[in-house]
C-alpha cells in the first residue's frame, strides 16, 4: 500500500483491514467507500448433490430367477398413460429365499429406467422390538433427495408430504427391503410419473393390494436352479465331479438360496471337505441346521472368505454379520406373538409334512377355531405355506428351525404328549375310513367305545372326502405318525393304527409302505403283549412280503402268527391266520395249502362267520384249480361267488368271478373264461381294487392270446396290468415289461390306448 494512501488514512482516522487464515474465493475488505462505487462479488455456485444410488451392489454373479425378473419388468415398467401411475411391486417368500438379491438384481438391470436415482431403505436395520421406525425411514428418503437434517419436519405426516414434494418431478425407484407392515410402504411412495416402488417382505402384506400392489411370490429354487447356484459358487467342474452329492445338497437345502450359499461357503472354507461328505453330514436332521452355519478357523482368512461367499448378494446376512440358516429365520420367529410362536414350535415336532387345520389344532391341543388365526399369523410371517390342495406345509429347514426352538423352549415331555395327541387323532380318522370301506372286516382292536363320541367325516351324508382317497392322500403322514409314536413307546395306539391302516393296502398295493406299517405294528403288539394283535398283524405282513419275494421271511411271520393265534383262542382269528398260511403254501405245497384252507373254512363255519367261510371257500377253489381238479374248483368257486355276493362283498365276489374265469380256461371253456374275466376286471377297476384287476387282466391276456385274438388287445391288457404293478412296486412289473417288449413294447404302433377290459 502506498505511503500517500497511508497518510490519507491516518488523516481520516485509524482504519484496520486485517485478514487472517485461509480464504477460498473472492474477498473484499473495506472501511468507507465514497463516490457511488458499486462492488459486486459473484457467490460460488452451490455444489451439486449426486442423484441417489443406494441399492446395495451384488458381489457375486446372479443366477436363476429369470422368470421372476421378467415378471418384475412387466409389473414395474409402465409406458404411456400407465406411466402416470406409480407402480408398486411386492416380492414375498420365506426368509432366505433370495428376495433382497432378486430386488437388487432387478434394480441393477433397470438403472436406465429411473434417471433420477434409486433409493434403498432397509427396514430390518430400523426395526426395534415392535416394528420399524417409519418416520426415520422417510427421513432417510428425504436425505437421499437432498434435504438437510436441519429442514426435516418433526412429524411423520409432514415428512411424508415433503417426500412427495421432493419426489414429484423425479422418476425414481424406491426399494423397501424387509418390510413387515403395509404402513411402512405408503409414506415412501414417490409422486414422480414413471416412478416405482419395489417391496420385499416375508409377510404377504395383503392390504397393499388396495394400493394396486402386485404380489410376486418367490419360491425356493428347483433342482436345476439349485445346481446352477452351487456351480456358480463352487465351480462347474466341482459339481460335475460329484453330481449326485450336489443334487443331494440341493435337496437337503430345500432349494433355499441362503442355505445353498452357506453350504458353498463351508466347502470354500474347508478345501478338504467334499460335497459327498457334507451331504452325509447334513442327511442327519438333528445336525442339519448346525451344519448350515459357518465355523470360525484359527487362521481367520478361510472364515472371512466363507463369510463373503455366504453374504454375496444377500443383504440380510451381510447387514447382520451372521452366517447361518437359523440366523436368517430367527427374526421372523421372534416377531411372532407368544401363541403363534408356540404353535410354530409344536408344528416343528409334527411328524406329518403336510397337514390340515384339524391336525394343526390337535398338535397344539387347541380348538380349530383358536388354531386358525394362529396359522394365518404364521403364513403372514412367511413361516408356513399353503399347498395347492389347501393344506399347510413348513419348508423343511423352517420345520427344523421350529423343532430346534421347541427343544430349547418347550417343557420336558412336550414332544411325547404331542405324539400321543396326533396318533390318537389319526387312529380315529383311519378307523372311521376303514369302517366306511368295509364294515364287516375282521379287526382285533375293539374301538367302539373310543369312536362313540367322535365325529365321523366319512359317514353317509357327511361332507368329508371319500375314505379311500383320504387314506391315499394321508398315507405318508400316517406312516410318519406310526414311526414317531412307536419311537415314544405308544404301543397300543400304534398297533391299532397299523391294523386299521391296512385297509388302504388291500385296495392300493404300496408294498414297501404296507410292509413297514405292519412291521411297526407287529413290534408294538409284541411290546404291548397282545397275542391276538400280533397274530393278526404278522399274518397280514406275510402278504406284502410274498409280493416282494421275501418268502422265507413270510413263512417265519406266519409261523409266529399261528402260534399267537392258538394261544389267544380267537376262533375267527385262527381261521384268518390259516387262510394266510394257505396262500403261502399255494406256492410250495398245494396239498398243504388245501388243508389250511379247509381248516379255515371249518373254523369260520364253527364261529358262524359267513363271510370268512366264503373267502376260505374261494381260496380252496383256487387251490383245487391249481391242483388240476378244474370241475371241483368250478363248483367250489361258484359257491364262494354266490356266498360273497349274498354278503354284499362285491370286491371279493369279483375276485371269485376272476378265479372262475381262470378255471373255465383250464377246463377248455374259452368263451366262458373271457366273459368272466372281462366282467371281473371291470368290477375290480370300478371298485378301485387295482391289484386284483391286474391279476385278472394278465389271465385274460393269456386267454385272448391262446385263442388267437388281436395282438393289440393282448398288449392293452398287459399294459394296464404293468402300470398297476409298476405303481405299487410289485415284482410282476418286470416280467410284464419283458413280455410287452416281445410284443412291441409299451405304446406300440397298434396300441389301442392301454385300457383293460
């Protein structure tokens, strides 16, 4: 500054202009300025805020879900007038099924559709014990749109209004992850045309349908999808080298992506661990959930790599730092009210894999009216599925988690008490179905008092299902209930259930299941020291054993049955056991077979058991025919047919008619044989006695073939018989297959459709 200026300043009085520190941009310091001089300093342009881009990145290649991504395209991409409507999509499914990963992948693919950015709100991170802080979620959305904290209103209503204002001119994607209530969504719906909201939730959030939301359920991966995920994580070569084990791992994981990621991470963390060894470990249900968790290592690096692999495109696991299936399912379970939580735990102990309302209520000791809303709570939480048939089902890993919680939280003895309630429930229903199918069948169990006050869903006029259809549908569950109850030493209801359950297998020949159910029942009858029950079940057991070719074992069971029947002194039971013995000796000693049948006939006659006597006469006639006495057989079988018809046993009468057809054939009476066998096959088919229908059709095919009948007719009869035997697991299926191959195979050029006579 010049000396002259300093002097003038001094003359005017002391003025100090001091500037210290660092100055960015223009700066003017002045005391008094005269002469009308205007000083203009241009302020710096405000720093532009980046558009929001908050959806988490995928840290591994995304595989599968092609259809679901296309569905999201259709749901959330609008053009023309529809673009003025804010699209709202809802990805639902059980925890760990891949909702977050799918939402992030769609956001990644759709970046160009939303030029003003993508906002991501993680409600799990906001959630406290009761729900989520919606007000804070809207605040996050406002901050993403450039609103400073100082300008955030206090109330939710004001924040919602401000969010609409700031989003009005923008085309945004808002991803709301892990929502558990519709009220969390509505304040965050943007106002800009062409915008979209994508919600993920374990719950169904049905109320959002009122807002136009389209629900897109995400199911577990199928077998091929699971293998693709494993191949992406473990390598194509590793999966190809242990293909069977890889398929088993997908099955054990139930197609749940989070489980498959943890399994892949375990394989990555332990190079010496093979897929085969891991599949063997996880096959044990008691160890499966603990095996679907990462274990730390002393070196630390393998654990870190495994954690990264498990968390890849799974925001849920990454944000919690927990790497197990149980950790994923835990929050949904902890969000249940206590009554629903108790039902969840007890359903995990239920041996049935699918169940109806009545069974669920019995499992928890509740009335159906009280159980139904609790089931709705579990469905809403994503912890229970509804099958297309309207039944309920827990995903296998959810069931194991529920069982794990039950072991920790239910009182001692809860599992046995549940097993007793459930086996009693199934005993009543199966007994009613048994009686509806054949009321006068021999039964050792006296269940009259037990059933007296119980509602009968199969009674005439009742709205229940057909008894045989119900038994077929419940077959896996009844077998599971038998296993479970036997494991709890509930011997009396076990052998009683096995006895009434056998009515199904007299019509539908599921040989392996029949054998197992009777083995369980016979063991329980022995443990309960009930000789009559043991005799009945062991004699019945000889039937599937012989059909499976286990003749030595069948003879052993029959010898034990005869001894037990003789001890108990039950005349009709003794007659029945002799009848079963005759069926065994039919194969090895016809004379001994006829003696057994004659004794059965005499004992039934002594006891006044007309139906039992007629059945014994039927088998005696068959034995005479096999022994070459065709005329004697025809007389005996006609008598048996008439007696069975008089008893109203159409199924056994049809079997007698088929035997008459065979005897006519052996006597050289082809026309009579064809008529009898054709009619018998028709009646047996209409009566759903398919095993015996197959027997009649094979004999009919023989008659037609020997008589020079049409080749196509022979193959049609044999094809139908083959289908029946193959479905039931009978040994005759392979023999028929070879015979059909000689005739041109199944579905040959002159095949008329495989319909038997």
